[in-house]
C-alpha cells in the first residue's frame, strides 16, 4: 500500500471531487448554524488546489501537500481555510522530501494535520468542530500504525470519524460562528466535522483501490 506523487495527486483529486459533489450539502449545514458558505468556501479552495497541482509537476509528496495548504490559506475565506490550510502544510512538513508514501506516512500525515488544526484553532474534542471527526480517526490510526490489516484499520478510523460527526449533533458549539448560537446549535450537525469526514472518506476509498 504505497503511493507515489502521481498517486498522491489522484487522492487529492478524489478529495476535491467529493467536496465539489457535497458543495450544496455542506452549505446547507452551515446555513443552520453559521453563515451558509462552508460548501462554497471549500469547493472554491479545492478548485484552486486542482488548478495549482495540474499547472506543474511536483516530485516530492511533502511539497505537494504544502502547496495544497498554501493554496487553501490564500483562496478560502472564513475559518476553514486557515485551519485546513495549516493541516496540509503541517502534514507536508512531516513527509518533506519523500517521493512515495506508505501507510505509516498516511498515519503521520493525519496525525500532523490534527496537530496543525489544534494549534491554529485551539479547539478541543467536544467543541463541535473539525476535531470531533478527525481526532477519533487519528487515535485509531495511531494505535493501528503497525497492524497487518491496513484496510480494516482505515475503515475503522473512517467509522470513528462518522460517529464523531453524529456526535456533533448532540453538543453545543464552543468555537467559530456556531458558538454565537449557544444552546441553539444543539441538534445540528457541524459543517466542518462533516467536510473532514467526507475528505477522509474520499482519500481512504482511493488508497484502498
Ligand atoms: P466561517 O465560519 O468563517 O464561515 P466555514 O463556514 O468555512 O467558515 O467553516 C466553519 C467550520 O469551521 C465549522 O463548522 C467548524 O467545524 C470549523 N471551525 C471553526 N472554528 C474552528 C476551530 N477553532 N477549530 C476547528 N474547527 C473550527
Ligand atoms: Mg461559514
Ligand atoms: Mg464565512
């Protein structure tokens, strides 16, 4: 289960495709507890990412991920741009100089993405954010780093992210725009946790192919 730079670009294309397919859905979720732009923000960012990646051939996985991060930071307005941007930049640093990635690198990438988002946004599990989807998945992958059945480990991680998204329905938002609503944010699924789950789903589906 290893991927070269062309494979990494394919994974990122799948992520971008998933975001674009869910543009309306993510925006709808954000209209309930935010300002109705999460799908718009994310698809705008990933369109720019694809344009950037297709305009040049980068022969280092770290630089590819760093480029994704920088593009998201510069094209996405709103909270999610700097957060996901930092995530990809941190992930890129962790695999700098590598021309191919294995399962362990995949775990490192998500681990560092989580650290980047936590550092940048100062949110914790239970604040109704991206972290509620990403951290449960990363925790499983950290434990399963040396496992033999890597596909099963990724499915388990994805399932944990899905449960995290469900959990965001039951809690009060403590960070971002949704926090202005206080208790009225209860009952609504968090847009950022949802986009995070969808990105993981697209990446994992592609890696398993
Ligand atoms: P904005 O709220 O600025 O319009 P988006 O709508 O694109 O930005 O993104 C909203 C999402 O960002 C939320 O659903 C939430 O998951 C995520 N988010 C907001 N603040 C934080 C934070 N401090 N840490 C992690 N995620 C956050
Ligand atoms: Mg918004
Ligand atoms: Mg906004």
